[in-house]
C-alpha cells in the first residue's frame, strides 16, 4: 500500500549549513500496518512524514501510495487522501470556527464546493455520534468555538477530523508530545481505537520509547537519515526498552543519546 524507494533529501546543499536529512530511506507498508517511528533529533522521522505529505519535494527517490506514484503531486492534492495530526494542538483546526464547522470542513476535504446548505441535520447528528466516541463531552458543544477547548480536547478533535473520511494513510507527528502525561495516554488509546476500528495504515512518530513499543504492530528506528531497525510481530511484542537500546547500539555502532526519549 505504501512504498518509499531510496528517498534522499538534503537541506542547504553545498553550503556550510548542509544537512543530509534522508540518506536513502526504503520502506514498505502493508494495508492496516500501524508503524511507530523513533530516533534521536535529526534522525529523519518528521522529515520522512513531511516527504510523504508533500511539504517539500525529495531530491531523489519515489513515493508510491496505493499503486500510484505521488512523488511529484502537490501537497494540497495529497491532502485529499492523507490524514495528519501535528504536535501542536493549535495546528489542524480553525480556532475561530465552531466544532461542527471544523468537522464539516474535514468531511468536505477533496470535494468540490457548492452553494448548498452548510451543515444538514443528518450531518449534525453524525458529528454528534462521532464526538460521543471521544468521551470528552464535546457532543453537547457542537456550536462552541474550537479555540475554547483544552489542548487534549483540541488534539482529540483534530484526530477525529483527520480520520473522518478514512484516509489511505494517517500520519501522526508526535501528536501527544505537547500534552500532559494523563491526557497524552488518553489520546494515544483513542488513536489506537480509531486506527483499529477503521483498519487505517498509520505512521506515528514519537520520542517516547515505551509508547513506540506498546503501540502499533511494527517499530522503526531511524538514525542519520536511514532506517536501521524494523521490528514486527512476536519480536516486537517481546521487546523492552533495554532490548531496543541494545539493538540500536549494534545497528548504529554507538549509544542512543536522546535524553527526551530515555526519560519519557
């Protein structure tokens, strides 16, 4: 369903600030795969997600989604079949618009705009039912401005918006990093529920080693713009943080030096 073939990306080439972000990334995802991605700062995790989303063009390589080469497709055209949740809860929603208006925008993503009535009664009932699943009381606040919501409520709403049209690929870019531990755990469990129920192919970037181990059916570790570990199946189920650190040391030739990941 998703193939990343020899992806390369260098920022500021041939300057003193040259940064090789991707150095030949190869990855195949099957339908329904839930992959967690971990690595130190500058390893290439978010760069890989940005390449898939079309934030900027890759220097070399191909991105094939559902049999279609999307490597040169513009970002706004990819948005019709990709869902994405960012680290900042303020990103991905319109703060000055109502909850139901934000959901309506997500439901109409990729469609041609018409002059028909904005939100129908049937749509409003559908949104209320979807929001009830979040268990945050938002189903009774459809006309509330999104800017009045807490960070956790807003991130949960963003997750719902990103999956409302069942995207071909869901990208979660450290989407719980800005939340307190209790709220982060709730959003993660909600993410897993939505992904499982909708059988969504998902890539989740995280700095938390425990979360990378506990969630998803595959774990990928990146280092210096390359994938150095790809762990799945029974091996992932038996994995511990200590085992992951040992495998990283063997694959990279050095110790994992990222305090944020180690202390999470």
